[in-house]
């Protein structure tokens, strides 16, 4: 059947309802205030080298603490909820707070999502291309790819790419182009495609 056929089957199944619902949630984020964008950014800072389920749990429990808890208290809170690298991540979040009031306006001032991603990767510690793409997808952008080992595994197993040894900017861009081609063939946005691929690999649709 091939990867394209598997995706089309899922697209025509009940999974489509869940995917569409999740995409609507992401799109609705554009109407939320900047501090909500900042707390979502904090979620994406937590996700590097961690599981989505754990980060969702930590993010829910800390809540507005991401906005105002002193760094040491935030560090303690993250540790209490079994967040990996809690000291480093509390530091990243505390430093990023200088952008919490302007984050939404700054990102929406760019002409493209790729420019917004570049800004995030260059200006927010703890945010690389994958995390920046994740954040943008969760706040309503639909034309960036979240490339992690789940996605790489699927693409490599289906002969779309050679499994990369590193994931630098050039490699990331090349893989994203391959995903864009697959998205075009299946009539999906990159945001939708990511959810279908994640479901194929994990059996779950999260955020």
C-alpha cells in the first residue's frame, strides 16, 4: 500500500474527526492573548528529549506558574512533577519571560512562518527548529514540519530519506521539503500530516 496509501486510509476513517478537531484547537490559538502564547512556548521548551504525555501533565500542573514563579520556585515545581532537566529548563523559561508580553505581536509581524521559526530558534534558549515548529503548529501555523525521531523513523522505513546522523538546519530543511511533497500528494497541510504520522507511529493524537 505504501505510506501515501496508509495516510489516505486514515484520512477517510474516523481518525479524521480527531485530527480536524485538534487542528481547530490550534487555529483558535490566534485569538488568545500573548501570555497564553508564552505558556505554550514553555510547553515546547519542556518537550526536548521528553515525552509528550509527561510534558502535557507538567504543563497543566504548573499552569500560570510559568508566567510568574521565581526561577528557583519554578525549578522546584518542575522537579516535583518529574520534569527532566528541571534546572536548565527553569532557567530558559525565566530568561524567555522578557518576551511574554510581546511574543504574539513579534511572531505575527513576520511575513512567513519560516521567518518566525528563525526568530524563535535564535532568540529563545532551549528552542531549536523542532521545538519552534512545534510551538508554531500549536498556535495555528500549518506550514512547518515537526521533525523528531518518530517522523524520521517513518520516513526512513518507507524509503523517503536516509536516516540522518545529525539534524542541522540544512538536513531539517531537506526533510521538511520531502514532507511538503507528501502533504501535497495527500491533500494535507504539514500540520495535519504531522498528526496522521504521529498517530501511525504512536497510536495517539496529542499536541
